[in-house]
């Protein structure tokens, strides 16, 4: 995949090791066959935004040894459907959701807190100010294994516009670790999509969520 080459070039440019940057293939709207094709080309981690789509694809591809992540807005009443499949949730955004995840999962699941840094009304995620409170609540939930933070900057055709948000998320992660808000160090920064992943790598991303640059344009029905 060309994308892997671009990742290693961007990593090298910023003096980072590409093995510390996970590529997550975002398959929303794309067919199961396309996912399988990418799997056969060596891609291991895939993500979906919608519960139904995750369930359908994970069931159809059972046995393909895919690691599934959930990255979309997660409604509390849908948590139970992803329990058998999801290995990581990038979109934790409330105490109530955390409690539901804690209740439904039988073993700890990796989670990232989604932070809405631009304060966009239309976006999911919590504000930066609310993060410490959520972490405090999560501490007592033993099925939640907090590993980091996720963000999605406002869309702009100029990818450089994402950079301040990536910097901000990285700074927030450092602050959380310095102040020891959680019982262990948070290591993951889920940031960077098709248009801006090279900038995200320069700013410390450890998890890239890439759809279009792998599967092509999405067609919504
Ligand atoms: C769709 C989506 C992506 C991937 O976007 P592309 O621009 O196609 O790479 C990443 N993260 C989230 C949360 C998404 O919804």
C-alpha cells in the first residue's frame, strides 16, 4: 500500500519510528469485499463508525483475524452490540457511556476520550475542560482501560489548519500525564485522517484513522 510508504516517510522526516504509528483502515460505507482485500494485503486494524456496519462486517469476516475499532458516536443502548467485536473505542465522550461500557464488557477494553477542541456544535466529543472529570470517573471502572485521546479537527481543505488542534491534543495528553490524572501513562493520540495524516505524524500521532486514501471516495446512499 502506498499509504504505508507515506507514513514511513513522514515518520522519518520527524525522527519517529513508523512502528509506533498504527494505521487504522476506516471502512465506513465500503463493502466487506473491500475490507477483505485490504486484509489480504496485510492490513490488520479496521474501524467503523456505525454499530450495525461493524456488526455486519465483523460477522461476515469472522476468522479473518481483524482487530476492530469503533470510532463513531456511540449511543449507550448500542454498546451491547459491539461487545463481541470491538477491541478499542476511540469515541468515549461521557460518564454515562463509560458506565455502560463498564457494565457490558466482560474484560477490559481499550478506550480513548474524544475531545472536541474547536467547540463545534455539530461534532461529538467533550470539551477540553471536561476531560479531567471524565478521567476521574473512569478510574473506578475496571472494564475501561484508558489509553489516550482522540480528536477530529474541523474540516478544512488546507490540512495545515489541522496542525494547531493536533498540537493541542498532544499538549493535553502531556498535561494529563504530568499531573498523573490517570493511574498509568496515556500513550495514544488518535489523530490524522486521509487529508492531514502527515501533519498528524509530525505532531505525535500514534493512531491514524484513514478511509478515503485507502478505499477511495465514499458514496453515501
Ligand atoms: C470517516 C472517518 C475517518 C476517515 O476519514 P477519511 O478522510 O476518509 O480518511 C476518520 N475518523 C473518523 C472519526 C471518521 O468518521
